[in-house]
C-alpha cells in the first residue's frame, strides 16, 4: 500500500517515471575487484569490506530506504550485497555454512523507519541460499543515541558497551553486515560481542563506506 502513494521517481537520482533508473543501477554494480578492503579509524579486529563509497546513488538509495520508507530499494541494494557475498566466498574470505548477523540498530529508530533496513537487505540478498542464513543476534541497548550527526569520538563512546547479544544465536561462522561503516565503532562492538559468545567472525561487509 505504501508504495502506491509514493511519487514515482528514481530512489538514486530523483529522475521521474522510474523507481530505479539504469544510470543508478550501473552505479551500484559491484565490479570484479569489489568489495574493497577498507580501514575504518576504529579497527574492528576483522577484515572490513565495502561495496562502494557512501556517495551518489548508493547514498541516496540507503537514505531513501531508511528515512523515507522506500522499501522498493531493498531489491537493488540486496542485489549488490548478494554479489559482494559471492565475491567473498569465491575469494575464500568466507566459507559456507555461514550466518549473516545484521549490525544492530537502535530498536526505536528501526521501528520508526518501517523495520530494520539492514536485516531486510540481507534477507533478500541470501534468499535461496540454504547454506547462508540471517540471524538478528545483536541489538543496541536503548541508551545508545542514534549516531546520525555524531563525530567519531562521540560515536565510539555512544556505542561502547551498548551492543548486546539477543537470545537467538548463530551456529556457524558469522559475517556482520551493515549499510554504512563510518568509524568502525559499531563493527568493533558487534565483533567483540559475537566473539565473546564463542563465534568466529569472518569479517564485516558494508553496502557503503563513509
Ligand atoms: Zn537514478
């Protein structure tokens, strides 16, 4: 129902009469050497990969999904994530069976935005892959402020100690998936908690690196 009342425009560039134009689709294509290994300021202790920079159509699509309820953009973002996962598998960076753990979002923020977008993207990305599951094993304690607009020190302080395990646990090696990796603070806390639970964290894969 929600889709019907949204104006028909590209979620990447605003072009009329299409939800996702060819130019934006091209921008999101995962090239043969991607995802790239990146070095966030705060080292999460595991390899961090990003499908591209947080800019242009990629940035607009992530924002439109998170802030403006553009659920139709889950499909192109999930397509890119799926290609990225295939690359990590073919490079031997990860192995199946594998569980994707979405990076935790502040629960209230996720609810307000129509469900956790990272979980939605990950779930669509691995649909049909029986050896790769998605388990929401982490949550962000309510104390954590939404990190939008915080600098790196404030962001790290905001996240420290506030990522907690949920009852549902993966039974395989784990890849943490996030929409945007900025300072690496969330990735580090997430990896730390999962390792403390005895899990092997193979790496982090983000749709965008800011
Ligand atoms: Zn476009």
